[in-house]
C-alpha cells in the first residue's frame, strides 16, 4: 500500500492510499482519516461508501467528516465506487460501469473480471485497514450515500459482525425495484432476480437478515426520492422484521453534499456512541 | 442578479448568484450562504476572498463554513478571484490573469479594462449584498486565504468602516516583496512601486493604515510560507504600529483546504463575536 496524499486536518491526518486490489485486479484508491487519538489506543472505524459518479475524493473534499471524526476519535475510510482503468469495462451512462460499481460481485461478462466491489468492501478493504492503521476492527461500522447507502445497508445486514453499526444518507433501499438498480443488477448479475436479493436491503430483511438498528436521513426535496430511493419500502420491511429504524425526513434538503455534510456529524456521533 | 444555485445546508441556504458587474464589465458569480436566522433580523456579513486558481466554488465546497455560519447567524459571501470570459485577457501561468486578480484595479493594458477587482470587492459587491440579502452592512467583516488573505488584509486596512473585522488564513502579507506579488503588481499596476503600496498590507500599515485587530492562522508545513507568505513581516509591521495581531502557527498544516477548514469555525466565531 502506497500513501499518495497526506494532509493535517483538525486533530488528525487525512491520508489518500493506493494499493493493488486482489478483488478487482486493478489499483484501488481510498481516503483514510486517522485521528491523533488512535495513536494512544486502537480506534473504531467507519467505512463510508459513496454514490454514483464519485471517487474516494468527493466525500473527502465535501463531506465535512473530519471535525466529528477527530472529536469522537473515529477512523473514516472512504473507498472508490468501482474499479477504474483503460482495461476496465465502462459505459457512457453515468449509472453503469466505472463510477457505478453498486457494491456487487458481477457475474456477467465483461463485468465479472473487475467489478468485484462486494468482496472488496466486505473483505479485502477491512483486512487491509486492520493491518495498516491503528484500527480496532471489532468496532467497525458502515455508512454511505445513495448507491453507497445501498452498499452500507447491504453490508450491515449481511455482515453484522463485521459492520456492527449501519446508517445511510438518502440510500437506494430496494435496488431490485427501482430503475438505477434494475439497470445495474441486470447488467452485472444477469436476469435471474433471485441473484439480486442478496444485494437488496429490503429483500435481505424480507429474507431474514438482521442488524441491531438503522439510522437514515433523507431530504424531502431530493429529486430521486420517489423513483429511485423509496425509503418507505425500508420502513415497511423494518417494521415487519422488528428492526429499529430511525428515518428522519428533512424539508428542503436535496441529494447533494450540502445535505450530506449537514447531517454527517450526527451520523459519526451515532456510530461512535454505539461502537464505544 | 440571478440565482443560479440554491441548496439547503445546515440551518440556512447556500445560494450561487450571477450578475453583470459594472466594475469588471463581465458577468460575475459569487456564493452566498444565508442562515435562516437572518429572516428574523438583519445578519452580520462576512466576505471571504479566495486564493490563486479558485472560483467562488472552491471554498463553498471545501471550506466547511456553513455549520459555524448558521450557528452564529452570519451571512457568508464568497466572490470569484477575477473576471472571466473569452474576451478577458489571460495568461498561461496559474498566478496571472483569470483566477489571479489579486484584488487590485489594474492600470496597465490589456488588464485595466476588466481586472477591477478592488472596486468590485470593496464597493460593488457590498452594495449588491446589502440590496439583495437580509444583511446588516454596518456589521461586515472580511477574511480570505493566501491571495485572498492579502485582499482581506488590504480591504480591512483601507476600509475599516466598511470591513470592521479582518482575518486571514496563510495570507500574502507583503505582495510587493514576494515573487507572486511582484509578478502580479508589475503586470497589473506597472513598474512604479509607489502605486503598489495601497495594495500591500505591510506597506499600508507602514504608511499609517489601521484596523482594530487582526487574526491570522498559518500552517508551518505550508510550502509557500518562507518565500511567498512571510507572516513575520506582518508581525513586525503590526508591532511597530501597535495593531494587535494574533498570529497562530500550526505544526504540520499545509496550504490546502484541509488547513482552512480546520480553523474556519474559529474565524467565523471570532468575527461574529466582534460584529455582535
């Protein structure tokens, strides 16, 4: 692993790291904010998954997480949203291919060779972070935005021992039932919709997956709310499965980092309180 | 004036506005964050001047000022750093021409037609803001970064009634005596260095300009510190003129927004306290 960026910020250091990923077969870049307090005792870790079109850099620059992370003594890891490179398949659309990995392990050609983001974020990256930073991997949580909120919910539901806490900003809660997800899943996973369920938070809950509780913030002026995000489906599934869900709807807020940054400190405090 | 962007963020709204500037003869874009509390009573206003290569957008996206601005009930206005457009003179260098206005009124051809940033930030923009937002213009302050720190210091020293409080992040304190400033001033203002003094904070203080006090934050790992910024010259000038200067030097911090954002809330609180 190579450190390609390093900046003091608040009471900690913002790193940018690059490594050759076994999951994707490509170099992968991620941001890692490490509070100074982690030098004294291994710190809890939060993985933040970004949305469509983003790299590791968007939330690093616009997410405003460092003040809260340093105050609560939490490491924050922000991976890229897909493999990238000239040899990696892509699509002209913003919602498919590079920048749109959807945190699945693709099974369909030509995507299946590199688009292995599920393995990357659920196994390889946590192992690398545990080896490389002063992180207490028994106290890890996950959160994300939009496509990354989908990834975080799926990870929290499938691997509650790895990711003990889970929250999301404006997540795609039921990708199998909305246009973004239908397009991505049919392309990456094929037409058998049974294979989609393990990457769909609402379907996972319907199939019995559990997590201790979920925090979701959603802007009411989000243009993707009704067609792509549909938080009411998560509300129904959590109610039926008795999973405590705190769904906060905010008048006037949209889908942007102006929304994410507003509630970022709340999420970090929420995870930190539960991770101890 | 046209609103070209509008996002809810924290307890307020981030606007992006465009207008035809009489000063520059071009369209000018600026960011305006207005806290909700300004609807109840006119709010103090802070003008933030950005550094080389920046537009209004850099600090809007990376500066992390909205939490503190909404908490303290302060409007924050972030102008562009120069006129822009196909008809506006430019230079291939990053430190001259578009993106590098240096907050002067150019007197040399071909720059003098459009590069009138002093008039823009000192007269036109404050008047426009007073007319367009719920702003109490008798409680205005100014701050900025690097080239924008230079602009803020000059504005605070020349117009202490307009800009009652002044602070800066890593400012160019004596442009007449460092390479960035020598290049810009000789190009925009000509070779008569007497004409430079009214745009040079240290020279202005030597010539008798006053402000009530100054706050400056400076990173010790800033690569421009020794050659371009030289805060010790401001320290000496303020000491000789009995202007109270709080110069805070921070180990490990560089010239980036990771530095600015760390100390942004301190600056907003400092101005808000003094502007009442």
